[in-house]
């Protein structure tokens, strides 16, 4: 085991992720399907802004084998404008309520405590926070809920994060930040079994930073928490392939496989069926290798 990072929390590895009175087994890589109820998200802005379209898309992703549905009501693409809490609630809560009777866990991508509370009341099991509970009142909004949490690293804000991001050592700094946010969450009484971490691909990182994080992703395993990654259709894949955002499915699947090989427990994707198929091939291959 590599030495612990400064400030890192010693946590016994858990085979499950605790989310709202249930345990998600982590014996395989889970697929989190993305549903953006926004007019301006980078990959599908406006396509599912209508409630009926968003609901149909979420149900399609469930049929394709998504293990989790992640619903976002505010774009966090570079340069994105802020959305009010009331507007964000208006976008996500009706979809949560419509999907709540399904057995699949529902996640909401938000940093606002008001939205967190409304989402949890409407049936969300996971809060996926790109600001890692740094907004005033965020930790208090989720502390007693029992929900799962994704704490993500971001340098800057969505409006400014891609303006010349700089690191001395990107993996070390990302890991140190995540360790500190985990420590703060635990200080609020949040059980470590509820927490997952996300290095934040594309959030205040250059193309080189992103590929360094991907190549060194296994370093986060020493935190002994579930690792969530979101690589789907991002600009780093466009830089590698020269393809436009809507033509990056193959690159996205490849990136998900590379992340899985390096320890990712959950991959957040647009292309659920293709990712599930590829992960199935990877899993059977690795199982066969271990059996020999």
C-alpha cells in the first residue's frame, strides 16, 4: 500500500456504497446514466429540457442497463451561467417524482443546499456535488439524510475554471483536496460509507492534466472510497480524436474502460448500452485471467 497522502483519512475498504438505506454492491463497475434537464449542457443541451423528453430518455437509459440515473438541472460546462435554486428545483423535481417509483437509484447533480433538500424529499438517493459540499449549508442539508455523496474536485468555478488552470502536481493536488473534503464531511457526522470521490475531469484542468489524471487514477484507490469518473464526450476526447462532441461515443467507451482498469467504481456516461457492453467484455476477460 502506498503511503497515505497528507490529511488523508484512513478508512477500511467497503465492498458497497451506502445510499439512502440501501447498499450498492461494488463488485463490478457501475454505470451512471446522464440526464441533463438544461438548455445549455455541453453534450446534449436542450435536447431533454422538456419534461416528457427527459423522462423518456431516463427510461431509455434504464432499459439500456444504467445502474444509476444522474439528473442535472444546471449546466457546469466551462463558462456556464448560474441558475437560481428555484429554477433548478423546477427542472429536476418533477423528473425525480416521475422516476421515484422505479427501483433504480436516482442521483442529482447539484451544489445548492436548497436543491439538495428538495431533491432528497422527492426521492433522490445520491447528491453529486461538483463543489464537494463547499457551499454554505450544503453539508448540513445532506448530513442526516443517509444519501450517498459524490465529492468532486474543481479548480475555480464553471464560469472561470478553464482560464489557464495550473498545478504543480495535478494528481497530488486533486487527491489532497478530496482527502480534505472527506475529512470535512466526516466532521459533519457523514458516515464514510456514504462518500465517493470524483477527480473532476474537465473541471479546471487542461487536456494534459486530464490525461495525467486518467493515467494515474489508481492513486486515488488508496483513499479506499468508491471512485466516480465522468469522461463521457469531454473535450479531452475531442483533442485525442479530432471529433465533435456528438461523435465521441467510441472514445467515451474507451475512456470508461481505461478508468475501470485503473480503479473506477462508477462511470458517468451518456452512452449507457455501449458502455455496459464494453465493461462486460472487460470483466469477463479479467475474470478469465484470474481463473487461469
